[in-house]
């Protein structure tokens, strides 16, 4: 009887020991996806652009893991440090700090603030007892765009004919949306259709040289000013 009681106590103690043993989660490296940028480059994004952050974790006890994402500007600026949102949760507004639960893999979206700076994105993962942390740096940049009005054009004059200007070669290194400002500087006066777009259209009333200049704006900086000439031949060519 004593031997049975001793065996029962030993098994009970061993079982409790196994139940109490709680291994810490193993966290993989945080990866980033930024449109237009390879994963090998230092993470950099334009103002207001989004970065997809993905992390995987393994918990030996298969516990549900709590995660917390925060962002801190390294300059110490008091302004906002961007917003986080969980793409799996619809209808929830982006937050300064994102808290949630996951198992195995989680992806969140960080929307960069409008202030250029280097931001420390900090991740905290816990299984309720053990804590693991990771972080990465993302640079929010603001660089001026470059305008391109395309090549000079030679077109024949046609009654009711139209000519399309081409500013699609204009680029912004931060992938910011551009506003196009076209201005006619010489030639018979014309009205541009969609003059704030990359490819406005006009109808030349007569043969002649039509000169335009283009400048683009990314919401913070203006580009260089470039010009283009549209040579419209007379009816005889």
C-alpha cells in the first residue's frame, strides 16, 4: 500500500512539473514589404506610405501569443509616429499602438507619418509569462520629384485634331502622388483638358509652335521646371 501511495505521489509530482514547465516562444526575424523596394534594401518609405510587417513565432506549449507594436521617432519629435492596423480586422481604425493575439504568423500594416525621420518599430511578444522583443528601423523620406515633359513633337495640323502632352516620365523617389502643373508660354492660346494630369490634351487652332512648361508637386516639394515644344505643321505639311 505504501509503495502504491509513493508511486501515485511521484507520478502526480512529475505531472505537475510537466504542466508547470512553460517554454518561451521563439520569434523569427521581422520582414518588411514595401512596394517598389527589394527586401535586401534598407527599409525606406515615403510620407504616408504603408509598410507591411510580418513576423512568425513558435511557442513550444502552443500558447496563444500577445503582440504589441509601437513606433518611436529617433529624433524625439513630439509629433505622431504613424499608425498601425491589422489587415485581418476590418472596420477598425488605425492605432498608434497595435495590440492583438496570434499564433504562428502575423502581418500588420504601418502607415508612415508625414514627418521625415527614422522610426524605431518595436515589437513585444508574450505568452503570458515569457516576453520576447524585436525591432527594426524604417526611414521615412522626403525627396523632391523630377519633372519630364517628354520629347518635342512634330504633328500635322488637322481640323478639330488634338495633341496630347506627355509628363508620364516625371518621377518621385518616394513614390508620392504627383500634381502636374502645365503652363503654356507661347503660341496660339489653347485650353488644356485635364491640365493637372500627366497627359493633358489640347486642340491647336492653327499651325505654329506651341511651347509649354511643366512642374510637378508631391505635396511637400516642387520639381525642376522643364519645357516642351509642339510643332504643328500647316495643311500642306
